[in-house]
C-alpha cells in the first residue's frame, strides 16, 4: 500500500488543496494531510480548528488522514514510515521554493521523494492568504473554499 504526505499550512484549506488531494489519491492508496506549524507565521485559525476543517472537507475520502507537526517533514515521515510528499505547483514562482524544500529534504533523508502535481487552471490564483484577506474585507469566498471553511470564515468575520 502506497502512502504519501501532503504537507502545508492549510490556513485554511482551499478548493485548490482539495483538488490536489483528489488527484493524489489517483496515484497513492493513502494520503496524510500534514498541517505544518510554522513558528514564523501567525495563523488565522488554531491547529485544532484547521484540523477540524481539513477532516470535514476530506470526509468523503476515508483514505485521507489529517495530522500536524511542528518539526521537520522528514522527521515526521520517518516516524510514520512515509518517504514521499505530494505538493501542488501553481506557477514558476512556486517552483523555486519547492525545489529548495525538496533538495533540503533529500539532504536530510536521501530516500525522501517529492512528487509535484500542477494546480488545476481554475485554482492558479488561489492561496490561503488570499482567502483570508478577501474574507477579512467582507468579500465572497464561495468557489475558493469548501462550505465548512466558508462557514467558519462567516462566523469569524460576519460575512464571506
């Protein structure tokens, strides 16, 4: 059985993330969505809130698990026995950062592989930070996030 990690901040999870998850499940039997806690970022939602939204948004796929880590992805992968990560690429600008991460991960664990899926065209613009900004300014985030996230944003900002 093949398992892969899908790391990210997922603050919040978007339809672009779900698209990558769905397509990764065509390649892997299981997928662990790993919310990476970055101490350099100030998240909008707590770890528990984001994990709850990830679990609700991926409930239709029983082979998807949601978890989190505050450490290195390769260390998490070693603990779980998973040496593959899946990432989405939106544009050339993503490639440079992703290449750096992939090479660093390989340096830390030579058996670690990174697999990249090109983002579906309708989600090329979509970033969690964009969703947070639109929602905070009272904009409509329908078509950007799953309904459970839209509800949470509406609760937080009074509209979304």
